[in-house]
C-alpha cells in the first residue's frame, strides 16, 4: 500500500514531468516558427484573410 505522502510525491513528480514535456514542445514549436520566418517557408496553413488585420 502506498502512503499518502508517497502518493503526493509521485503525483508532483508526474506533474513536473508533464510540465517539462509541454515546455519542450512549446520551445520546439517556437524554434520551428522562427526558422520558418527566417527561411520564408510558408508553413502557416491559415487562409490569407485570417492573416490580414480586421480594422
């Protein structure tokens, strides 16, 4: 049987791992976006109307 303190420790450890994965994926997306901006690669699949200002 797992004690409550062990369960809390395991839960916090899992949350840290999830946050690390989410942060890594966010960094990867940002790096890909900045690389696309530098190379001029049109990886944005939104239609042109959504890219223009609405004012």
